[in-house]
C-alpha cells in the first residue's frame, strides 16, 4: 500500500533536486559577483560596499548611518515597552514612523555624500 506512495515521493524528490542543481549551476560564481568580473557598470552590493569602505567619506557615512539606525531602534524599543505597559500605542506609532523617515533620509544622504565625494 505504501510502495506506490513512496515511489511518487522518491520521483518528486529527484525532480526537485535536479531542478535545484540546474538552477544552481546557472548562478554566477562568487568571484564574478564580488569583483564584478566581466561586468561593466555593475550594481552589485558587494562592489558598492567595497568601494564605500575604500574612502574616508564612505566610512564616515557608514558610521553615521549605523549610529542613526541603532538610535532609532533604541528609541522605538523604549517607546514600544512604554506603550505596552500603558496600553496606549499612539506614542509608539509616532516614534516608529518618524524613526523610519529619519533612517531613510540619513541613509539616502549618506549615499549622496559618498557619490558627491567620488
């Protein structure tokens, strides 16, 4: 009774694994992604971070962005715990909304600063 079911499961598993192997073989190698080999004007995040960390402005922009994200996360968590205790969520919503806008603005300004400095 279970033999046909096991055979179907085995065939289905083999098909899924063969599809995974075919897709995996079509992916670029790690060296081509991190160095941008064979690609001109790449938008790879690895190349972007590598170029970002090669300049002083990039490191400063990354530090400012990281501190902003940590500050917003800390403030949002404090507002969350206070709202949970009081049962009133308006303060948390306002704090989180302003924090998201602040983080997006600071990250965009940091990217513009790096582009301007280059």
